[in-house]
């Protein structure tokens, strides 16, 4: 089951560099990481390049249906990410969405509800507003692990989501979140070895 691990990093203002810091594992990812951070359409390509150059991870800009494999996934500019199945994501155009910020965390979380289980972990970083908060409790009930940045630059997003979760989440500094991802990475590698892959 460990080899189906999926990490979703969400955030807004103040979080792009933090997401990059988390991904500096000094080893290749053994599971998919979806980075869903509010960005202007024009900034996505640059952000993807920053992730590649600073973390040496494989980065895929999602422009249509994609089967999740190890690496980092971010949506095409101005699009919202959604899950089509437990292991397939795609993007929908912002004009079809009632949300005002993109990529929308609410749209992503809403699409996860059908497929989410204990193999999903959500990392909530700095941000303004409460995008996605209304779906957090339901995802938690499905077994999703929530990890919330302990000292975000802007605490509104983290606090609004934490409020929906009650006490059921981990609050960690960026370095500890990175360590947790490294631990997941080793678990998945070990699982694959045990399965003879």
C-alpha cells in the first residue's frame, strides 16, 4: 500500500519557495507530489523551472489526463487540477470554475473525495483566505493525513483549514515536512524492494 502514496502540497501567498524547500530531498522521488499553489497563469512555467533547477526532481506540467508516477505535478497556467481516478489527474479550465483563485484548492479537494484514502497526505502551506477548507474535514474522515506548516508567512489558509480538522493533523516546520517526505520515500523504496519491483 505504501507504493500508492500521494502527496498534495497546497498554498497561496508566501508558499512557492517553501514548497521548493520541501522538495529538496537530495534523492529522487519514489511517489507523485502534486503542487497546487495559487499562481498567475504566466508564472507557472517559471515555477516549474525553479522546481527542476533547485530540487533536481522531474516536473510535469499537467495539460490533460496524466497517470501519476513518481515526480512533481503542477497544473497548466490558469487551470484547476482534478482527480479522475485514484492515480489519474487532469486540468479543467478556470472559466468552468466558480472559484476566483487558480489553481483552486477547493476544486482539487472536491475531486479527491471520491478517491481519497490513507495513502493521501496533504501539506498546507502559507496563504491568504480559506480555499479548500470546506472539504478538509471530509477528506480527513477518508483517512487523508493533513500536515500544516507551523510558522507560515501568512497564517490565514493554514488556520482556516486547521479549524476544520479539529485536532487531527500534524503541525510541522518546513525541515520536518521534508524529513517526513524522505521517510515516505524510503518506505516506498522498501515496499518496492519487498514486492520485487
